[in-house]
C-alpha cells in the first residue's frame, strides 16, 4: 500500500439494522481530495446479500441515519442548501429526495425516534441571544474563557406537524440520553456544563419523556455514561471508570442502580477487562456488553442476578461500532482484523453460531494489497510482570535476519493497541512495505488487563510504562528479529508523552516523532481542557497548598531534556485543546537550544486529531523522510495528493518544508 492508498481506505460507521431485520444502513466516509476531507454518505444493503446502494449524496455529507420504527422512512442529520448547521432530514426507506424536518437555531445532535414514530428526540446547544448576535456582527466579541459556553438540552419534534418542543431547561447540560423501550421515560446524564472537564461532576438521572418526575440516581465525583432503563422499569444500568466505592481511575465497569433511588452496585466486580458499551438484554435478565480484553475486544453477556458470564465472540480481532438491537435480540458490529477494516456482521444475542457477514466494503484490501503479518507477543517487564503487545512483520521478512524497527505507543494512556487493520496515523502497511518491523506495546497504564496494570500510573505516571516499552524492544532484539542499531520511536497524544519520555531515557533510537505530546506536566495541567485523569496521576493539583510539584516535575520529560541526542520532529494541531501547542513549543525550543536536530510542524485549523487530507499526507511524508534519513541514510520520495502536479515536494532532509 502507498500512503495515498491507505488514506483512501473508507471508514464504515454507525450500522443500523432495519426494524424487520432485512436491511442495514451505514455511513461511509470516503476521501475527497478536492474538498480536502472525508465526506460521509448513507448507504443501504440487504442483509441477505446484494449490492449496496448509496442513498445520499449531499455536498457536505450526512450522518446519524436512523430507521423509523415502522421502517417506512429514515432520518439523518445534514447541512444542505442554505443550512449553516446540521438539521434533521427525512428520506423514504427506498430512496428519493430527502425533505427537511427541523429548522433548529443550533446544530442537531444525537437523534432518536420515539418507539411510536411520532417524535424525533435530539440534543442541541442553547442559541445565542439577539444581543450576542449583534455583538458578533460588531466584533464586540471578547469572551470569558471557560465561561461563555451554551448549555446543551434535550428537544423533540413532532414528525407530522414539525412542531418543536423543548424537553429540558436549566443551568445544566444533557451529555447523553436513552429512551426507555416503551418511550415513556428517559435515562440521561446531566452535568453542570458541557465542558469536557466537568464530566466527573455529572450524574445519572431518570425522568418522564416530558421531563416531569426527574430524579437524580447517583451522587459521586466520577464520570458516568451509557445510562439505560431496564425493560421492567425497575433498574438503570450505567458505566463508570471507577471501583465499587466510586473512586476514580479504574477500568470502565458496569453498575446498576434502582430506578426508584438507592445504592448502585457494580456488576462483575472481578472483571479484568474494560467495558466499552453495555445494554439490557431483550428480557432484562442479563446485560450484553462489549469489552476490551487487551489486544482483542469481544462481546459478552452477564446474568444480572448470578453474574454468570458468557463470551459471545472470539478471535484475533477488535470489534467496532457495536449495536444491540433489542427488538430483534441481535448484535450488529464491525470486525476489525488484519485484512479487513471493519465490515459489518450480525449474530443472535445468545451467540453460539458464527457471525453472519452483511457488508463487503473492504473485500478489495486483501485482494489488491500485500498486508503485513501481525501477532500478539508477550515479554517480562523490568519488574518481572507479564506485558503484551502486537508485532507487525516486514512484508518481505526473511527468517533469521534482523530488520529495522518502529516502536509506536498508543495514546490515552488508558487504552490499548488491538488486532485490526490499523489506523492511518500509524500506517503500519506502509512501514512494513518499506522493510520495518512495527511494535505496539501495551505498556503499564493500558486498559483491558485489570486495574493493577491500569493504575500503575497513579501517583507518578512514568514508573513501569517506559520500562515496559524498552524491555519489549530488548525482547525483540534477543529473539533475533530486530536490528537494535536501526530503531525509531513515534506516537501521538499519550504516545507522544511516551516518546518524549523515551528520548530522555535512552539514546538508542536513531530518530523520533513526537505527536501532540506533553513535556511539562506542570504547565500541561492548566493548558489542557481536561484534568480529571491527571489529578490521580500526580496526587493533587499543582496549585493546591502543599502541591506535589516534585512529582509533577519529576515525571516531566522536560526535566531531563538535556540528555536528549535523538533527532526528533514534533507535530501538533494549531487548535489542539487536549495537548495544546505550547507543550510542543516547549519541547522544540529545549531541543533546539541544546543542539538536537529537530523541527516543529503546526497544522492550521487542526484539533487534537488531524482530519484534513493534505495535513495527514504531510504527517506521513515528513515522518518517513525523517526516519529514512536518520535510520537508513536513504532519500524518501514524497507522495503527492491525487490530481496534484507530479513533482517531488520540498524535502525535510534538505530544508524545512
């Protein structure tokens, strides 16, 4: 695969089974180089087989397709014509021309049909006042940081009359919601603001569909999600990354709380995995859920009373876009594996039989391209603990020989690398085609391996995590696979934090790329839009009395930056609020001042995850150029976007592009 080949692999999202189970809707995002972005369109395919049909073709794309309960029509969200924000449109189930349903003042989010098909519910920000709009026109627009937000509330619109009705209002935000199966009640999450960092101040609530009889069901200091009322109306399940005492920073677990109020209890307190989503089963006697088990993810079912656990899927894969269709007692999900980026399958809730495949979007990948072998690998950490990760082999690897290595560390850090086709950002298909091993260690701090592994970072961050990476590297060298004199370190977000640490810990890597990584935990704490995970890492805030400043500084790569000799490039989005650009500037200026070969690349308009096609292409090109120059002493021919002039762009080996 070339870089462009990889970037043009479509992204399949949001599969939706029709009420009668005969058809599937899904969203397919495909690269549009002229627009410089991926455009989403809605597709439909018969479950029994046949060619998929594209249902929408708006210039700005469409998303969130939802079947009407009787299957006669499809609702979706789009910007069309003079729309400057997303509105709900309705389309006949067999296609045709979509008609607008809403004319809401702000963008429509999270649409859901009422079970009787009379209403569509949605979340939307409160609109600006006329005074605020006038000030915007005059550019009298100074704002109060983290204070001038608009609260986010729940609405519904009558399909027949197009009459909108506000469901909630007040000085709080609705973060998410789920209608009960009979449509009479709504389990939801309220927080004091829509800001990311107020998630731990949110709570689980239950109310009637008209917002009456609202009742708060939890009262704690942790974030929750996925609240859903049981079929009998007696209990509400939810997820939280907490333990039974509602202390924070644990693998996500399932909790059940009485709908009438009372203490919540954890289901499967000894589960060693990370729960990624959960729903009540059709009869309400059990809970079905998806879980990250380390280098894999699978579906499970648990009996609520006995807590008997049943695993429903198994394989060297990760599951994507899981949906449980209670009306049909079916699971719908994508299977992400080495040769397929997530075609959709279905199985009955009882499991047992092999999943039945529905879509064939990715059939061409294994047919047209040589794809790397990947395998799970285990080794011992510096303290003797078991550690696991994934290894991708060079396409033309010859047994008994050594090859160069690229070490990629995942973000989060509360996450894990799992079997699958892989993300564009890591471009393993391109690296292995160029003769590199790619190693993805699930270092201490990763999810899916139990709370002891995840919480190794609590109180210090870098304790065993970076040592797990290096003992994994040494293990690959000891196996006779890797050439220890030709190694690269790279990562994004939490993977960038790790890259920054690794280059201060060792000079064994010939090149490095730090993507949106933190270098100074003291300044990072205030700069980022989220702090709730960082407080437990360091045992307090940096501005409290008797602040643990020594812990913050002791685990900041900047403290040991004077040790770095590894040539390092740095990449960050101009509008990144998660790991803001000042972190990358601190790293760049420190390396530059100390005479380390370095460049800093800032992508205009981009948030934490880059999305513009040419920015993504630049990232891969500049990294490959850097790696080949410093690791193998080779020139790299930059790839160009389709339709661009067929000439080599400026190279970072000669000048800063």
